C-alpha cells in the first residue's frame, strides 16, 4: 500500500516537475506524519498543489482528510515531514505560521462564525486587527465580499439569525476579506440541510472560476466532477490515489477507492 | 425596651455612623471583586496552561483557599502574619484576605467560562491569523464572560455578605458598626433590622445589575443562536417566501 501511494505521488510530481521549477507550488507536503496517541492520522503523505489548482480530497471517515488540510494552516501541528505553503516552510516557528495563515483562508464544517458579533463585525475583525485597515476600508471590503456571496442585506444581523447556508457564505466572505491565496474547505456543506448545500457550492464554484487555489474536503461528488482539477483519495492516513475527476470516477485504480465510490454514488 | 421599636429601627437605618459602615462594606466588596477578578483570571490562565508547574500551583491555590474558612484566612493574615514580621493595616488585611479567597472561586468560574467556548472559535481565529491577544480579547473573552455572569453573580452575592467576617478583625464595616451600636444601646433587634435591610438592599441592587448584565451580554447569545439555528429550515423558507 505504501509503495503504491509513493508511486502515485511520485508520478504526479514527475509530470509537473518542469513548470514547478519556475513556479513555487501553493502547497508541498513531503512525508508528513501526524499521530494522535497510537492512531496515525497522516501516514507519510506527499502532496503537491500548483497555484490555481482545485483539489478535492475525499475518502472514508477517519481517513485523515480533515487532518490533512488542517495541517496546511497549522491548526493541527504535523509531527514529521515537511510542509511548504507558497514556499514558506511550516516549521512550527511563530512568524512562519503567521505568514502561512495570512496566505490561507479556511472554511469549517460548523461555520465557526463569532456568535457575539454581527456579520459585518465578523468580516472586519481580521482586516482591522491583523492588516491594520481603517474601519471604513474594512467595511467596504467586507461589503464587497458579502455582495459576492449574495448576502449584503444581512450585514447587520447576528450569525444566529441566519440559516446554515447563509452562515457558511458569511464564513467564506470572512475568509476572503483577508485576501487569501489559498482557500481550505473542511467539509463545508456537511452540516447543512440539503436545500442549502447548493447555495454554498455555487459560491465555491464562483471562487474556483476566478482562479483561487482551493483544497476542499467534501463528499459532494457532483462538485468534485465539475470543479476539481484533481481528486485526492485518502484511506487510513495515506494518499491512496490521485487523478483527474473523470479518470477517478470512471476508472479508480485502487480497490478501496472502488468500494468507496460504490458506497457514496447511488 | 421589652418590645421591638420600629421607630428605633428606622432611626438606626438612617444613622450616619451605620451608613458609613455600609460604604465600607460596598468598598470592600467592589475592591475584592476587582482584585479577585484580576487575580482569579491569572489563576485561571495558569490552571489552563500546559505548563505543569503553573497549573500545579494554581490547582494548589484553588484547593487551599476554597478548602479553608475565610474566617481563618482573615485571622491568620491579621494576627498570624505579624508574628513573622509581616504587618498590614486592618483594611489591607481584610482586602488581602477577601481578594485571595475570592480569586480562588472566581478562577474556577473564569475557567469554566473559557472551557465552554468551543474549540472551533479559537480555530477560526487562528485561521484568520488573529494574534493570541486579539483572539482572547475579541473572540474568547466576550463569549466566556457571558457564560460567567450567572455564577459570577452568585459569587459576588456571597462575597457581599462575606465581608461581614472582616468585622472579626475589627474592620468597621456594616456588621461591626451594628455590633458597636448594639453594645451601646442594647437594641439588638432594632439594630440588626437596620443592618439586615441594608444587606437586602445591597444584594437586591446587585441582582438588578446582574440581570442587566445578562441582558446586555446576551443580546446575541449562543442560547438564542442555537434556538434560531435549530429552526433554521423554517427561517430559511420564510426568508425565501418573502423574497
């Protein structure tokens, strides 16, 4: 199994090696391990994501997909291996962690909006305190992105007054206000009622069309097929397979991916 | 003198000497709350620290001050410490004792408040690259504080009455001055009726303040959010219907 994942990861690197000599990849992970006690959440993971690339990470629950993307902005500390984000090494040094977090935006399954602040306050907090923007500038920026996710009229409301889909779109706008180069989505639609999934996916598609580098953990295979440049399939902490969506869905190479697809596509 | 005299009680209530005692009681309470909150916050942060020395010390502190009577603590500070050459004024002794004691209780309240703020809130703050200070001041503290208000209110109510223990080390607060009046005139019921009325007024005022605080910090409360979130599908359809 480990040999296979090595081969596939190695192969992908080989193909993309030339252009990436000139351009620093958005994300580069080399032999990354993450343990929780005895449990190995990430087991020698290699991954390279080019700028502008859209990656969908999928796999059964407990396969390490969330851990993978949470390591990219150091919400989880990896135990071994190397992670570079836009050429900055995540070596547990404060200034590098801060630099990486400024380059990345994250959207969580449970939204994690600040419940004691209005939508607008949620959006302007980081631009004002981290980027040092004036309140007026930050508000303009926030309204720009709230308009983009189509909820400018909710700016003065509190998160608790919004539907799940609206809250998640606010969370996307809030992340965008820091002008990230890479967006990380950790199961952004899993906590939503079915009728609200679409509005969030539409927002993400729009972002993808604008050329944002995206890594998205999701079970929405329709979205993966339509938007992803590459699907990364994980199982038991390893990247088992990565391929273009068409190929992955039509012709999964590993047995594990085949059974996974059988189970989720009806 | 053989029966209760309401007039005497009313007179004691408006007695200037007693009123000054009330001011001392209020002063002791306010100072102990402020001092206790600052120290308690520090103790709570130490308790939550991953450093075993800090969390161990804080655990010991809380165990010690919650496990011994305030009365002993006050007496030891007032008459015990001078034996070791440490001498404070009476009022300082009372304040040191009340603050040290109150901090132990408040530390646990502060800690429970912070623990109740979900990890996702901190993660969201990190992901937005907020500094630890901004995360604390703008994200976790306001949410923790809202959760702290009810137990905080309780603790402050107890503290207000616990200041009466300072009378033992001769701080002339409400209780002590009541005793002094009582010993002068032997109108036990009348004097204590006035003192009781003052304590009730003070605790009632605090109750009202607490209710206002709860209302103010609860205006976007998580409890309300949860309720709305639970009925989100309904809310959504009504929004759509209007649109």
